[in-house]
């Protein structure tokens, strides 16, 4: 089997308090085997580098238009990008005075990355935090991950993987698993058809991989926490949550985390100039009652819901 | 309504175009107004009576002129006759110099607070004796009568309306979130080696409702205005009238030390003893049981002369004042002092020096010695262990020593003895008063308390303290006395947890049963709470101008907790946690609580508790790293035991407890002023004219390299520092020669050996502390010039200068580039950090060239009180992209846009060189709690930030744990937030008492989620 591709890093979110224990740095990898319609990190779906434009910080200087050799940019009320002409040279990003234009996806060596992450190690150590690998789907790049995780463990940094579960188990088990301290495992839709429809791929591998990881956890392996994004009308239905709850119960899983819908994702879609397939997306936050109703589905079958 | 007020108010309704088409017309109107004033005062006996003081007619004159030359008028008051003239006599007492006709016109129509803004913006420059300016203002206010009142009322209404409009409708839940914070309290465990009795050191079982008397005191404190008290000024003025000020009754010049000793003894012997209802600690700084304001006419007290009629109605921090007090101050007190105060003494000796003139323009620097010098910490250890009798006996022994020949020492010791006798007399009066109250008290429980109070203050401070109650009473009585000697400017309490722990333990040892010990612990909390509430009993009497310069600042009495003992052991004790509990429950602005932390020695449990108290109170205590402060103090050559015994003074500044006359708040220096002068070849846009030397013209290409520019900045800022130091040293001489402080000297280590007053260098250690404001803004601006103009050559210096002169209006792209295209201090960029350290080092070295009046060094700090707002409001656009008149960042806090990650801010600030910040710093961080998180997680995150910052070398950090939404709601609905505590930059204030600009700065500060 050939080696996995070199990843692009979209962002390193430092000082994150919500992506695992303690103070953490979250690494967002670019590229994902799924394409969930509600994806909160749409900039991380495609594997290739992209141009992002934030109209709210643009000062209309026109520097980008001047810098573009391909004539791909024109400035009206906001900047219009002709993606057909754009060759992704990013001269416009260098010219932009306000940072409204930015490049999504940087190639970084493991060494560079570890040096950057180690800067915050004193915070990790004092808070019980560490590094969280997220994306996109980090397991797209298992060779790189293996090297990165080993380097992090050499620095005694706690490692957490957030995954959609769509990976080849043997490779994962060999390259990634030994260097992890904690796994956050997304379960979205129980019905294979629905999963295919909304997430762009089947869920058999995902469920199988989860069962195996959970078994290993029970056997003293890495702790695995299943997490369910609550997407109004798609994943938060009683049927879906009930099926997942039964699945967890059946396999002896005792706790789960629910991730309430965050409507802010749409702004990111706009910045990338993408057109969402999820046209019915709500722009409201979920109410506490809605969240509690979802949690009750799990509590009824004695699966703890973490705050 | 008077004819004058009809005319004046009608003026305010006429448009400028109609009335003032030319300069001559305005000159004519000014003369007409002054003539009208003269007529009124000459003909109406009720008004004329105000021209007479206890010592006769008050003679003075006031000139009014414009710099443009169109107006020159004056009015003189001589022998009870008032005359207006079309010229200004050479010996005029004070002249109001207006920049132009517009400014004068504005003044005629303006409300009093708008006039202050004219002064702040350098459009109106008062020259000469300010006391007479204030007197003139008072006479104008009397003339305007109710019209003046209506103007004030309207200004207040407009302001409240504008505050409401500045805030979007807010989520009502923000108030609930804040209120809910006290409901849950973490439990602690006995882990600190110095904690011997508290099983749960966090004292989580107690809440304010367990202490009804504290609850009532707090409510009083938040509801009642401080009241101006005439007792001290009247008593000392009467004494001086009888015994002379310059010369004694034999006509011999007074030795000022001897004179101050005698007047102080008289004052304390005559002072009214007050025991507040239900209080456990006797004595008050004024005659007011809740909050009073001591007037210091010998310092800057006459600055409120103009407000005697309106101070109770002013917009910001009004004071109550009785008609009788106003009359007393006007007739009996202020006329005696109009030429006898710090500022006038300096003017009479040195004339109107450039250092004084520039200082008074408010743009470049402010020198606190105009107000006071006692920004230090007395030796309470000596007081408690020896009592005043022991201290007196030491002084007598030294006096009796045949080897003592030096007359100054003799006078100094004698004055100190008299001061201590005065304190004893006051304590005896308190004891008698409490006993008398006890005899009339029907409630047996209170009767017993009063009897105990009488017994306690019959014993202390004369004798050594034996119990916690005695120790706190002795400190409090000394505190009252010190605040009657010297204006309340940051006199600080030191390490009371260290000092009081032995008394706490001694009390407990006498108690055999568990239940009696529990009851005692509750009583100890209550006593410490009473002490805190007593410390808020005085509030500095600030003229309205002070509200715009130092918004909401109280006396700022710093208390220091934790850290290590002089021999390096863990200094956290039961009393540390008791004071933390009181801090949490009361959440008051003053006492200003500072928590020391020694990495590797103090526990995580202690730091967690400090963080939890910050969370509950939203803004206190401020936190300090012993390692960094030690490193900062070491180059001064103090013994390690002394360094380990440092305490915060005023805001944050380190002082060696009890033996160090450090006046740590001497100079508040604007680092941006020198920067603007560098950009303008020695001119300051607001000051007009040359404020500094010519160092090169930006637009003519005089700066070939960045180093050329940096050197020019060093010259300009060094020039300002030199002037500020000169003014500070002149004023230090005033304190030494005009108003020494023998009581403070008696309570300061080193004076017994030196035989000198503390104002004359008598303390064991001497220094003067400065605060330098705008470090981050100057650093980022230097970085922008270096990178954009010189390194990358993306813009010419001339283009950048044009953009600054137009406030970036014509070049928004350049502003964006300066903000986003240049790594700022706080971003984690090495070059940016190096630049910050370079500026730090430059400022430190510039002060290093100077010595203070008392022979000590200048120390250098980077906190800002509220001056980052005041100075920001007077400064133009900066190359960093900061727009004109916006606040600088508080203290030395990095700009919010420096980094997306707050951790980079922490790491950069932690790597600033501590040796260059020997007067400490303020790193302000606004944290926003996540309502979904539990208390433990929130506190753990806060502790992780602080602990890491300290381990990486950071010196000081302070939090505001409050959201912008909450602050906006408080701005619009102050009635719901009367006690909302915020940390400005070093000190605490109640948000609702702040001027609007400071409120907006706090709202706009970057916030980081928890």
C-alpha cells in the first residue's frame, strides 16, 4: 500500500477550551471523505488549497485587482472572483492590506508544526490540555499523522483525535492509534441511506470502526467518546437519535456527547463563495428545551449525556 | 432670576452668527458680562457678602483673553468693590487664556463639565493662581443661581440619554448571570502549610447574608454620596490663624516640621469621635459615619471652590455638602489657603517654569505631588508590637541621648512624639465616646459590643495589641490619623494577612471547644469585613476635572496577600483566606486587594481561590508573580528578606513594607506625547508651539533610517521625562519645606535612625515611582514605521504622515495595512517583542539618569490608572492604525488585534524584562465566562492562564470577568448595577460611576471566552 498524501493545514486554533480537556490547540486538516450538508468547517472539505474572501473586513483598496496577473478579480460592491481564471497563485493575498483575502491551506512539515504547537505546551501542562486533530478528516493523512503524533508524544503532549470514522482500520490501528490519548468519534446518522444522502458516503465502515475501537477501549485501550451533531430536522429526529442510542446501548457504551447546532457556519460558507446544498438550514440556535429533549432519548436507555 | 442670568441664559439661545460677527463684538460682550457681574456684586448685599472672608475682603483679579488677540478684559475684586476693565493688569492673579473666540464663546454658553473639556483639550488655559480661578467660578455660579442649576440638570439628562442610546437593548439574562455568581461557591481543602485552622479555606459555607451588619454597611456605602467634611480644614485653619503659619506668635519663622507636629496634635485632640451604628471598629476619617471626604486646603483642596454650590449635583461622583460646610469653606477656610498650597509654594519659589506649565496642560505628564505624597506603606508591625507608647519611648530615648546634637533631628523627633500623642488623645476620646454610647444603649448585645470597643481603644493603639480585634482597631485608628495628616492618594496597608495571623492564632488558642472556634472564625470574617467597610469611609475630594482624568478612582488603599514570608516560607495563612472571603463577599472598589503568588511555593489551591474571587467579583484581586517582582527589585540592592516583604502600593507598585518612602505614583507619563512630538519635529498638535527640541521633519525626509527616527523619539521622550522629573523634584521640595508629615514619619522604618522627616529622605529606603502609558501603542507604531516605511518601503514616511494628519480618512488601506500587515506586540513575533523590550529599556534608562529629591532612584512602571483613556483622548492618529482620540491599550496590554490567540499575548507580556519594570505593570485581560461551564472548569482555566503566565516570567495580571453586553446594560441601566466592580488599569471602580469614555473603553476591550 502506498503512503497517504501530504496534508494541508487550514488553521491552528490556539487556546481552544471546547475541543477536549484543558487548554488545547486544534489542528484543522484540509480534506474529508464525507461532505455533510451542514458541515461547520466547509473550508476543510476539499483537499486543495482555496482562496477565501471576507467582505466584512475588505477596505476596497483594489490592491488585489492590481496584483492579479490573470485578471480573475474585479471589484464592485464586493470582490468578485472568477474561479475559472484563478490559478491559485495567491499574489492577491500578499497584496491585500486588510487580510480580507486569505489562503485556505498551508503545507507544513511535521517539524514546523510541532515547533508551533510546542509554544503553548506550558498552557497544556498546567491545564491538562494538549493538541486536538480535527478537520476535515485527519485520518486522510495517516503517514503524516503517525509522524506528527509520535513527535507530539515525544514532547509529552496529550493528543486527541476528532474523526468521522471513515478510515481503513488496519492502517489506523498501525499508524495512528498507538499515539492517541483520546478519540472523539462522530456518529451522525444511523440509517445508511440517510447517511449517504446527507453525508455523501455510506456509514457501514464508520459503525464497524466504532464498534472495534469501543471494544479496544473496554480492553484498556484509548478512550472513545461518541459525539452526535444535532442538526435540526436531519440528525435530531427521535428515530435517528433513538436508533443511535440503541446501537450504543447494545455495545455497552455508557456516555455520549451532543453537539447542538451552531448557525454561524453559514458565514464561513459565504466567505468561501460556496453555495450550500443545505438550503433549509436554520439560522437559529437550539433552545435548551430542544437540547434536553434530544438528551432524554439517550438517558432513557441509560446512556449518560455529557455536558 | 437675576438680570445677569437672564442675559447669560439668553446668550445661550442665540446663534453665534447673529451675535459674534467679529472679534470686537466678542470683546464688547465679554466686557458687558464682566460689568454686569461687577454691578451685581457691588449692589446686592446678599452677593457682596461672599466677597468677604474671615480675614477680611478677598482681593483678587481675573483676566480673560484670547490667543488670537481679539479679547482682553479683566475683573478685579478689591476691598469689597468689583471693577471690570478693558485690559489685564500685570499683577493679575489668574488669566483665562482661550485659544480663539470660538473657545471663549463655547465657555460662555457651556455647562461646567463642558468647560472642563475645554481645559482638557487645551482650548482654555488657566494661567496663574488656580484658587482664584475657582473662586471666580464660584462667584459666577452664585450669580447664575438657578440658571446654573438648570444647566447642570439638563447636562445630566442629556448624558443619561446618550448613555442609553449608546447601548443596544440588552439581554436581561446578563444581569441574572452576574447575580448568580455568588450563589455557587467552591469548597477548598486544607493544603497550604500556613493554614492551621480553616478546614475549608475557601469558607464556602458563608455568604454575605450571614453578616447582616456588613450587608447594611455595604448597602449604605453604595447608596450614600460621600459628604464633604469641614472639620479638619476648619480646625487646622483656626489653629494657624491663632499660631501663625509662616511665623509663630513671636514672629519667628516656624520650623515646618515642628508646626505640623503641633497642628496635628491639636487636630486629633479636637477631632469628633464617631462610632458608626453597629460597627465593631471605632473611628471615622471625617465626622460622617458612612463616607466622608477630608478636605486638604493645604494641598489641592481649593480646587473645589468653584463647585461648592454644585458638587452635590454634578454628573459624575457627586458629593453631599451642607450649606453650612460650603459657607465655612468659602468664608473661613479657603481664603486663608489661596496662596498657601503646594502649587503656589512651588510657583513662588520657581516661578511659572516650563516643567510646571507643560505638566498642567494635561497632555504629556501628570505629577501627583500636587495632591499628595503618601503613596506608601506605614510600618504597622512596629505599631502593633510596641504601641504608640513604645514608639514614643523610643523617640524620647533618642532625644535624651546626649550624643544627639543635630537640631533638625530634635525637632523631628519632638514633632513625631506630638503626633503620636494626638493619636492617643483621639483613641481616648473614642474610648470615652464608646463607653458613653454603651451606657445609653438599650440593646444588651450592642451594649456589650460598645463596652468591648471602649475597652479595646482604651488599650490600643497606646499599648501593644493582643487580639485580632485590638490589632485591627489599632491599625484603623492609625489609618484615620494618617488620612487626616495627608491627602488620601494611595496610602496602602501592606501585608495584613502576614501581620494579623499571629493574633488570629493567639485568639483561637484560648478557645477550647470546636464550636467556640467556629464562632470565632465567623467573628474574624466579620471583623475583617468591618475593616474593609471602614476603609471605604473616605473618598478623595476630587474636582470634577478629576472625573475626566482619573475616573472613579477611590483612595486606592492596596492590601497585599499571599506570597512568601521574609525568610522564604509559604506566606499563605488562615488570614489570607479570610481576607479573600471578605473580598469576595463585599466586592468593593477600595480596599484594592493584590494577591502575590510565588511559583513553586504557593499552592494551586490558593491560586484557584484567587481566580474564583476574581470570577465572583468580576474584577479583584489583581495578581502578582513574586519571581518577577523580586527580579525587578534586586538591582536596587535591597536585602532578600526585604524584597520578600514587598507589598503593592496604590494600584500595583512594589514597596518594601513599612520602611520605604517610594511615592510610587509620582509621575504619570504619556509615552505617545513624545512620539507625536517626534512626528511633528518637537511640536505637539494639541499643546501648540514647541513642546520639545527640533529633531527632524518627517515630510522633508530628515529621517534616513529607522534608527534616526528612534533616536529622535528617545530625545523627545527624554525631554518630557526630564521636565516631569524636574517638576516632581520641585514639588518634593514643597512637601519637605511646606508641609512635612511627622505622623507618617513616626510610622516609617528608618526615621528613628535618620532623624529626618520622610518627606526629607528620612525613611530607610527612598525612591519615586513612575507610570508610563502607551507602551503597546508606541511599540506597534514604531514597528509599523520600521516595516512599512524603512524595511519593506511600502509607503513613504511623508505619505504615512499625511495619513496620520487626516486620521487615515483618505487612506483606509494604509490603516488596514498597519493593523494587519505588521506583526504587533502580543502576536508572538520575535521582532515585535524585541521592540517592546527596547522601548521598555529606553524608558527605564531615561529615568535612570535622574535622582529624586530625597536622594533615591526613579522606578519605572507600565500601568495606567485611567490615563490610557485620558491621554488617548488627547492624542492624534498613530502609525499602528489607532485612530485619533481613541483610548490607548490599558497598562501595557497588547492591542486586541495583535493575535487571534490570547495565549500569544500572555507569552509576549511574560517575556518583558522585569528589571525594566521596577514599578510594576498592568496586564489587563477581559474574560467572558461560558454559562454552560461549571465553576470548577472556569476557575481551572483561569488558574492555568495565570500560573503559566507567571511560570513564563509575567509580573502582574488582572481580570475583568464580564461581557461587553453586561457593561452595555449597566451603562443604560446604572440603577441595576450600582456595585458592578471593574478593574481599570491598576485600580478598581464601580462601572456606573465612570465617565462615558472609560465606560466605552471597557466595553470595547477585547474579550476572551472562558
